[in-house]
C-alpha cells in the first residue's frame, strides 16, 4: 500500500496513473485508487513526519487506518507528533 506526500493530489495521482514521474513504486504497480486522504495543517516538515509515521505501519495497520481514517490523529499523538489532521473526501480530490 503506497503512502505519499503531495501539495497537489490530482496532479500526483495523474502522474502515478500515467507511469511517468511520481514514485518509483507506482511506475511498476499502478494505483487501483485512493484509500484515504488527509490534510495536514502546519508546515511541510510536519506533513513529512505524518507521512513517515504512516509509512512505518505494517500493511494490515494501514488497511485499518484507511478504513477508519479518523484514527490517524490519535495515533500520531501517541507517537509524539504534534499535527492537526483533517480527513478529506477522496471523491473531492480524485475525479
């Protein structure tokens, strides 16, 4: 399950779908869709910490998080990451 940071979700998703640019992982494994999407308030460094935390999770933990995206904020607080996160409507960003 791919995890990535971006400031432009539509552009990043299109890049992954085309197989040109984007992450090396998605060049070989095209995305099926977007499972969950969050907006991290604050600076880029904060967003990158949240991304690193999600990447550190096991695949099964990521599946649970994608199914219950509201859990992310509590999970990052437990890890000492001070970030405000908002769950976004995937359909609003990927059309």
